[in-house]
């Protein structure tokens, strides 16, 4: 069995507690307008044709994004960072894309981490079958759970999929008493409408447990990739949020009694 992995980040400090190794799986069922890694959404290892301008000259090249790894190869990578996990109370985070598309391989990695007594995080869009969520919940210490928009029609417009399964799985994880960090990508004009935010808070307040919320301000890093890979870029002219816009949303969450942080 092999996993299709886009990238492995060592010494990650924003993907869960402590120092982590974040393993980015290739493939995603969403197509968010603001995605920083649009070339990672396809699970296939395709040869991508790219065009760069070097000193005003067009240079065409082709390269393959990602690699196939066996479980043994992933464990070898994880072992490189074990000493940092121990010192910082960190661990391994499986991210993507949507890692749970490759849930059989992901579960094996999580089981290996458990065998080595390493803390595990899964960073998920939640847009996956409930059976998969239940299956991996027993070997996952913490879920990083993306909530992009509470309004279903806007969610469909900006990500290409409905949020109904995402919200159902969030409730399911809550019922399973799992630890969750909510991750909210803040995109001005897209998901910072006051009434939408109030609806999101209402939903979160109905969960049995209270979870910290990380506000992730949209940034334009990665926009050049759309040109590079010839993908339609829909965020042209959309600005990164100002400090005041971030503060406003942060205050809304904290005033409503949630633990809210910016970034991470
Ligand atoms: S969920 Fe993440 S990886 Fe998937 S399209 Fe959206 S931003 Fe990109």
C-alpha cells in the first residue's frame, strides 16, 4: 500500500501543539477559490507543464508534484523528528488536501504513530463519509477542523461542495467526545458577513464541548501558482484582510465566549 503525498514539512509550529511534522496528502474534494496549493488538489501524480518568466524570457518546464510513499518510508521520515516531538509535546499532523481521501493509508500511519506513542492530529475538511471519521477517530488525538462558511449556497459557490456533510461530521466528532480545533479561513467579503458569523457561532454553541477557534487570515501567497499551472484564478482583486477586519472577527468570537486566536 502506498500514499500519495504532496509534501512533508518538518518543524511545523502551526498545525497542532508543539513542534510537529506535517504530512500533506495529495487530493482534495473541494476547490476553494483561495486555495494556496491548487496543484495539490488532484490526487494523480501528473506531469505538470509550467511556464515561468526568467529575466523576461519565457521558460517552459515540466515536473511531477508529489510522490508515492510506502508506510515504511513515512515512518522513516517521522523518526527523523521524534526527539523534537518529545521535547515540545508535539507530534505528527496529517493534512492535505484532504488526507482522509486516502484513509486506509492514513489509518496505518496513525497506527504507527500510536505504536511509537506520538501525538496525532488530522487536519480535515470534514467532507468525507461518517464511517471514515468514526474509523480514524480512535487513533486521532486531535482534529483540526476547517469551517469555511455556514451558509450552504455560499459554501457551494466558493468551495464547489455543500457544507451539510461537513457540519454533520462536526456534530458526530463532538458526540464522540473528540478534541477539535476549529479553523476558520477569514476572507473579507466572502465569509465575514455579521449574520453568517452569528449563525456559525450559534451552531458552535450548540455543540456539547467548546473548542478553540483559529482565525486564519487569507493571504495571497500561492496566487502565482494559478498562472504557473494555467488554472483559472478567481481571487483577482480580493485583498488580504486588514488588521481591523481581523480584530473585528476575533472580537466577535471572544465576545461570544469562544477562545479565539489569529493564525496557526
Ligand atoms: S480544502 Fe484546502 S486544499 Fe482543498 S481546495 Fe480548499 S484550501 Fe485547497
